[in-house]
């Protein structure tokens, strides 16, 4: 029973950064896909880099 709980916690900790990047408005298109690939392979490291590199306002709209 404790192994199952541990596996669920680990799985949630792995999926959490991916969900944050998916729902973020900071990036879009191919850039977001690149960050998702990074989050799949380097879970929390990619999330920390995502928040430190990508601007908070996201991309400026072209007029």
C-alpha cells in the first residue's frame, strides 16, 4: 500500500511541471513545445529555467 502511495506522489511531482507549462500564457506555439519536451526529460530543472528565462508578460502582440 505504501508503495502505491509513493508512486502516486512521484507521478504527480513529475506531471506537475508539465501541467504548469501547458497552462501558462508566457509562451506559445513551437516555443511551448520545446519547453514541454524539456520538462518531460528534465522535469523540475526545466520548470525553474522556464520561469527564469521566459518573460512574465509573454510575447507582445504584433500590430
